[in-house]
C-alpha cells in the first residue's frame, strides 16, 4: 500500500492555537515540522502525536499538553501516517484553538 502523498495534519506550537494543513507524508516532512528526530505518542481514539524526541534535551518550550516543542496530530493507516478525519479536526480545534494565557 502506497501512502498518500500529502496528508491533513494538525500542528500545535507552544503558546499558539492549532493550525491544520497538508504536509508531505514523508519522514523528512514530519522531522521538519517538529524540528528534529521524531517520536510518536498514542493520543487515543486512533489519534497519534508526532513530536521531537529530544524536546527535553533541547529545552524546547512546553506546549498545552506538557510535552516539549511542536506537536503534529495525525492518524495511522497500517504502518503509515494518515490524514486526520473531519471529526478529529472539530475536536482538536475545540481543544486547542484558544491560546492559554
């Protein structure tokens, strides 16, 4: 199975609201989005968080979930990253659209 060329993801930077965009479905694109080597975290309900595995070592700023650095939300299809679903966008937008003070 060939992965989609571009997938819909949510990008959450520290102290910012979530932004939804399409990125290339490649390791390099995810590394660029998080600023380094990637690590994944199962967020539940089929959602996956991709983050910089060296966030603590690099002393990246903490985000709304207590992780360090930029987070990328996506889904998986088999062993590949996959686009968010409409419902994911609604839920994530509700959770992270407001910047915390």
